[in-house]
C-alpha cells in the first residue's frame, strides 16, 4: 500500500483508492467535493466511535466509576449527539444554544452538564426545565441566581463548583484556563474557592456534589493534571468540615491531538492511567471516598475525525520569499491559525502520495492577510481545481465558524462504510438574509 503522508493525523479510515485519491470512511474525498461543493467538512464516524471507546474503555479500565462527557463546544450537531449517546458518552454544554442542539437530539438530560462562566437566567431556566444532570457554577452571582431559579421551580439542582488551581498547562495564552490570572473558576490560592464552596453549601436548592477544574487546551503534557489533582482534592478534603460531601470530581478536558507530525499527543491510556492513579492516591492521602470521575474531552473525541476539504484557486509565488496557494475557505471556517497560530497538516486529496516539490502556504479567501491556514508545508505541485484536505479539522473549526465577508458556512458530511450522509447543508444567500429586517 502506498503511504499517505501524515496518515496518523488523518481519520483512522483514511486510505487511497485505485484512482490514487484520498478516501475517508470508504468515500472518495474528491467525489464528495464534487457532490457537495467546497469548502466541505468530512467527519469519519468510525474515528468518532473509536475515540469514544478509547476514553470510555481507557478510563473505565483504570477507574471504573468514571464517566466521559463530550464537550460539545468542540463541534455540536444532532447527528453527533446520537452517536455519543450510543457510545455511552455524556455531553457538556456552555450555552442555551448548545443545549438546544442536545435537546433537538433528545439527548438524555441526566447526562448533560452545563458549564460556562456567565450563564444567564433564561439559560438556567431552560436547563432546569429540561432536567439536566449537572450545572457547574462559576461565580458568586451564579450561585445565588441558580439557587433562586431552582427554588422557583421547586428543584434541588446538583452542582459542581469550578475552581482554578493556578497551574499552567503550557498551552497558548488564550486557551490557558488553569492559571490565576484568567476569567474561569474560583481561585484556590486566594481563598475564594473556599468562600464559594461555603456559600454554595448554604443554599437550600443546590446540592454541591464536588468541584471541577479545567486547565486549558490542548495539553500535550500529563503533569499539569497530576499536579492539579492532589492540590484540588486537598481543598475538597479541607471543605468536609464545612459539610462538603464529595461525590463527583471533574478534572475537565484538554486532551491533545496531533496537528503536525512532529508533535504527537500522549495516548488516551496514558492520560487515563496517570489521572486515575493521581485521583486514587490523593483520595487515599486525604481520607476521601473515591468520587465518580468525570472527564470532558472535546477536541480528543472529534478533532481527528474531521477533515476540511477545499478547492485550490490562484497561486502567488513571490520569488525567494514564499508561495501562496489560495483555497475557497479560510478563517471563516477555521479561525484557529489566525487566533492561536495553530499549525495544521495538509494533503493533496486528488493525489496524496505524490512527492512534494516545495513548500507552499495555504491561504484562505478572506480579506485579512492573517488568513493563512497552513504555513510553509511541503506539498506536491498544486493547480487550480486540485482538492486539498486539512487534517485534524474536526474540533473548534466549524464551532467557531463565522459569516465574515458574508461567506457561506460549509456543508458537513458524515461518512461510514462508503456512504456519505449530509448532516449540515451549505448555507445559502437566503440564510445570510434570513435574520435581516428589511
Ligand atoms: C472546552 C472545555 C472542555 C474541553 O476541552 P477540549 O480541549 O476540547 O478537550 C472541557 N471542559 C471544559 C469546562 C471546557 O471549557
């Protein structure tokens, strides 16, 4: 079999067909591009399910009382919600909109956890009306607000408190959420976490099950988790005297995936064994019963499953400087390179095995000079009409997509065993005008 470059970054079913083109889930990517147009996002159902199983099985083996909740901000769709439910994976939402998607899929309410640092009253009411299992509160105001909303509905709502352990997950500044100076979580270092827990324990319509932290994303190292876990569980132990009876503990998500071949992520099993051991040791040390452990992968479940497919247009070759190859998408469907300087790997879908002839920079079509999808990637010759596929595009691309430049957000297909199912149609000009008031 001819090797596809960056195979380990592409969906697990990535292959070459007799025509020498890239296939995913048994579907010819170039044919998909012809049928659905580009930009197109292709999600491989097999990879999604395998990643769910790697988490459910990986953590389940190490720590049987564990639960995996997919962070739906990474990519949200009713079709995906159905797959998650079948794989016994719960769901985190951070807005009423993400909850609406879960509801549209009739996702089991007890398996939903509502995160976010500033949920509104209406959002909390919607969540309680749907009967969601858990709400993670993140401010004194929210503790009071949720208690009031729950009281009005005659409900005692199970909650976690989000705490901030002042630990640097060594990710990008804009995605670091464990350090002291950022907006999420009650800081432990300053004593504010303690105050918040006491405050919440005094609320008659809140049942405080425990605490949650999330260090940021993606975390290519395991040490930040194993450093934070005992520190946070020490606080939990200390709070027993104030009446905290820990039943749930959540060290969040943030598990890395590969974007470029020289920065491989840890295996899921490595995260699972280190995190489980760390929770167990800390519970033992502080005399805590072992809680139900909730892990919240988003990127690691959906990132590798998705590829972004574009058609090549014009080229600008600046002699001795750089060669720009423009495609028909860009920062509107993938803001990550512009926002975080994120790196990606690209393959020529109509001829993946062709030898590279030089470095190219894949440019988007948006009116920003920072709209570059991949910088200086070794590629075979590219001509107008060629189709390129950018790997590891399943997470935080479409979920952050915009209509900048009044561009149409892409279609999405789910592929499996040679069949493609459209799960989101491409937007139309009518969609752009649908919310305008004339
Ligand atoms: C974003 C987020 C996650 C998921 O992060 P990933 O890197 O996608 O795994 C999990 N928990 C919380 C609270 C989050 O905000």
